[in-house]
């Protein structure tokens, strides 16, 4: 399962399931405190159960502008950190140096999206 992230201006980034987990772990490691996501209008609790401020499902939920800004700030700190390439393998077992470099580039793409404000997780 992957995560398609997009916003109203057409920016788009896709993460694999494990990539999304690492991106959010990096942000938490650098001070992001997830605000939670409001329940999307299309969420049917009788079918899917109660909404739990989810970041880890594909329901068309929208990350708020404030949460996107906090995520951006945390990822900016991560990207500016001289030890990011050493930190990434600790957050994801088995990540080698080349994969860490590629993942850092993915984080740069992701920050380009989060910097623009609210975004959708599909």
C-alpha cells in the first residue's frame, strides 16, 4: 500500500507504506507533534469504525494548514541536521547509506508539498 499526497495546487508526492512511516518518524524525531486529522466527510463509521485522527490510512483526509506548517518546520530541522544520514538507518532498520541519501531527497520533495499548506492523504 502506498500513500498519495496532493494539494489543491497540483503538487504530488507518493510514498510506499514504509517510506511514509519513516517520513513521519523523522518529523516526530525532529519535534513534530501530530495534531491529528479531522474526519473526512466521506468516512462512514458504520463501515470503517470510529475515526481516530489517522495519518496511516488512505481515506482522502486533509492535513490542516497548521499541522502541515508544523510538519514543514520539523522536516526543515531534519534536512538541516548534519547527522540526518546517520539518523535515518536508526529510524528504519536495514537502510544503507545510498538509500538514506535517496530518502533525504524524497524528504526534500515532501517539504515542497507541505510548505504549500494543507494536503490530502489518499
